[in-house]
């Protein structure tokens, strides 16, 4: 019998807020990212909002070691306090039942690794960044875990580790998570956007609220 897995989105599900936005501001505060460069990047993505999912040019040329160090500090100071007690309790409940835990997010993997460690999650699927000569290139590596790509990456994980998605649980907040929910045995809408809430009601998916 395959092991049951519980899959958790991160932003607005486990964490109240958007982790990469918090990190972006943190880098500006710590002066690793200049205000001028930050404003230029924000101007570019304002013109093409979908660009932010593939374009990480605000990190281009920054040293990997320093960014990873600041990511851990940002997690401790700005992100960890935003993980609700209800979210932690839900993860612990699944672990108590012997379920594996997967974090599945479009945010940066280097930013969510501390969360994976803290929760004792078995797997983390998140956005990986290209590196060259100890610095970030500003591009992502592989698929961005968003929309249909979330399901593709999860199916790949299930093939590798032999768990059955029809027995899995999945928690998410955004309409993009509906791509995933349709292939999961036990989908749960958490802090849902209005579009996901309508779809959850239509399909009779449970709705939960993880709040601080």
C-alpha cells in the first residue's frame, strides 16, 4: 500500500502573505538590492505582470551565498511569524497519521527550505534559480511550479516515490490550484480567493481558514 501524502501550497495557505514579496523588500532594507534597481524591476513587471513568474532579474549578479544567508534571516524575522497555528496543527495532524508532507509553491526554494526544515516536510517543490560562478543569473531553472506545472511536477514526484494522488490531500488558496485539485483525492480550499471559493462550493470541496 502506497504512503498517503498531504500537499500544501505556501503563500496565503501556510503563510499569511507572499513570501517572495517579503524577501524582495527585505533585500532592499538590507541594501543588497538597491532602491533604483528594485524600482526598475517593479516597473518592468507592472507592464507585464505574468513576467514576474519567470523573470528574477532583480537577483541577477548577486552572490548566492549572501542571498541564501539573507533568505534564512528573512524567514526567521518576517516569514516564520506569519505561519498560523492552525496551519502548523494541520501539518502535524497529517504527520501523526503517518502521512508524508510535500510543500508545493511558486515561491523561491531557497526561501522555503527553512520552512521545510521547521515543519519536517518530506519534499519541497518550489522555484529553483540558475547559478553561475557563485552568482544568480536572474533566470529560473526548470519549470515554474504554477498552474498546470504544479500538477506536472507533482505527478513526477508521485512516480518517483510511488504515492497515489487519488489518496492524497491538497491544500491551496488560489484558482490556479484548481488544476491540481481535479487530480487529487482530497482537495481542501484554504483562505480561498473568491474564484476558488465558487469552484469549491460547486465541487463540494471543503473550505478551511488558517488565520493568524
